[in-house]
C-alpha cells in the first residue's frame, strides 16, 4: 500500500477547479435547454397536438429507455449530419465534442423534465382553467401567467432532484474525452500516476455538491408540505 | 439495413455475435447486480427505520454516500482505487484476476451497491407507508423485533413498492452501460466496436437501441405482472421515494389561498 499524498491535490486544484466549472456550466446549460424544451414538449402533449404530440411521446419513451452513454454516441454521430443537412450543402459539419455534449444533455434532459411538467399540468385543479376562462384570459395568458407558474413552483423539489442527477450524469462526458471534473482528474492521474488521490478527491467534491443540493431539496419539500398543511 | 450484422468479422464471427455477447454481459450485470442491490438495499432500508440510533445513522450514511457520487466515479473507485488502498498482497491478487472477470466483478459490485442505496430509499418509503397499528399489533402479540419485521412489516412493505422498484430495474439495466468505461464489453461497447469496424454507425447503434428498447419493454411487463400478482387488495402503492408521484404533491396547487376561501 503506497502512502497517500494529498499535497498533489493542492497542485492539481486549479485544473480540477476548471473541470468543475465545466461540469457546472454543462449542468446549467442542459437545465435551461431541457426546461424550455421540456415545457414545450409537455404542452404539446397536454394539448394533444396532432402528429407532434405522438412524435414527442415516442421521443420521450425512446430516450428514457436507452442508456445516456448510447445517447451521447448517437448524438456525437448524428448532430454533424443533421447540421449538414440544415446548412444546405449536405456535408456533415464537425462541431466537436463540447458542443455535442451541450446539445445532447439539453435534448436528453428535456425528456425527463417534460415528464415532470406533464404530470404537473395534469394535476392542476380544473377550477383554475375555468376561472381563467371566466376572466377571458387568452390560452397563452392562461398558461403563461396562471397554470405554469403554479406547476413549476410545486414541482420545484422534483425538478431540483432531477438536476442533481443531471449534475452527476455530466460525468459521463468522460466517454467523449472532455475535461469535466472527472475528465480533468483522470487526465492528471495519467500524468502523475496519483489516481488514488485524484479519484478520491473527485468523489468527495461530487459528494459535497450533491449532498448540499439534496439539503435544498429537503427544505423546499418541507416548505411546500407546510404550505399544504396550513390550508 | 441490418445486413451488415451478418457479415464476417476479422475474428471469424459475425457482427451479430458481438452484439449478442454484449447483450449477455449486459444481462449478467443487470441480473446479478439486481440481486446484490435487492439484498443490500433491503437491509439498509430496514436499517433506516429501526429504533437503534447507530444503525439508523449508518444506514443513512450509506444512502447519502452511494446516492451522491456519480455511478461512473464509483466505478473508477472500485476498479482503480480499491486495489491500491488494500494491503499490497490483497490488492495484487485483485489486479491479477484474469480478464474479462477483472473488470466484470468491480462493475458488478459497483452497480449492485449503487442501486442498493436507491432500493433502500424505496424500502424505507414502503415501511413508512404502513399503518403504525401493524407494529403495535405485532408487539401486542409478543412478537420480537426481528419477528415483527420478518413476518409482518417487510412482506407488506415489499408488496407496496413493486411499482417503484420497476424504475430501479430500468435504472440498473441502463447503468450497465457505464461498465464500458472500465472495459466490460457490454452491449453499448460492442455497438461502438461494430461501428468502428464497419463504419455502419447507424446500423450498429440502431441495433443496440432496439435491443435496449426490447429489454425495457420486457422489464416493464414482468414488473407489471409481479405487481398484479402481489398487490394487496384495497391498497394503493407506496409513494416512489426517488421520483415521488407528482400528482400527490400537486394536489394543493389548485386550492385557493386562505383569504379567498374565507371571502367566498
């Protein structure tokens, strides 16, 4: 058993920190893209838009039943081809692993957020819709100002839990050789041979960030549970 | 489109044989991992509900640690880090396990213990969903703590959580793909290998995707059949501890704030 030497971690910290920032940026971007698309997907299903509703449902079922790594491989292969077709000349447009990761995580998470919002929409009291009609609000205003804010507020603990899972899942960009927190650690470990210290520190950082966020979920949940009890 | 799968590979097999061997590893990981996860998860889940403070804290710690570290990082901890921090002779013995078992066993332990933390939360939710009267009645009958759990609490709790366990079954078979990072040649790894060998990326990934879809469908049907067989008549399933049923939480959305309620 080699003695552990955590001074190496202090030297490596700036690089690990930049990796962590990448992980957080990827999480944030995927959250924003995923929430916007997910809300759209949920609304398309909610209004039972012909064709589009079915397509979205099939997309979500597909994405939810295959592993994220396979999804990453799919998009790494497909996105350049699709972009090539969109740009007109039909030739694949290489966009690099970083952009692939952002696009993939956004589209992948959209499927999960959409499920959360869809169930939320279904559970809203009918009286809310009727009251909006009585007030002569347009459909857009009904959803924009009345329905969606309520759904998002109550679903916030679950949305946040899903985002914690998303943060942990961003470590899978390792398979695209990107330099996220885990990628940075593994690259350093290959250079300095200190993989025990590197991976232990990475595990601790993930543990710290995720547990802190889990505490927020617990307190959000308590807040809304209290609001419910108060009624 | 899938014709290429039946062509000969460099090692004299067909590409479809690679895929099937990958499927075999995926199934082996998911199946044996599931039983590890179920056994450990049951113990930890029970541990979270017992009176003994130390046991409860240890169980909570287990769940926090295994749920808050990404499964890929845990994979690396079992595969790279564990042999280094064990005593040298023991660590060397682990490193000398011949392939493919040298990466299969760490992956199996990793997936099993990771999923166990999630199952533990479901088990706890199931136990907490039971009426308190069950434990009290067992006490009144003079059952010991062990007997209460063994004959009264656990059998009922497990029957309540079958729907939540479905999502854990789906989770473990999808997470088997993470094992490719430590060299287990499971389904996704084989699909990538075929794509690299033939440049037929669409076919290779398409075939793997169809297999995963079929697995998801089978898992779902089997769990639904189990649920139907063991559901306690007249009960609703316990809330899913990890993806709580949103409908329960959203119920309060539609209700009017107190002030308006009074004015009405």
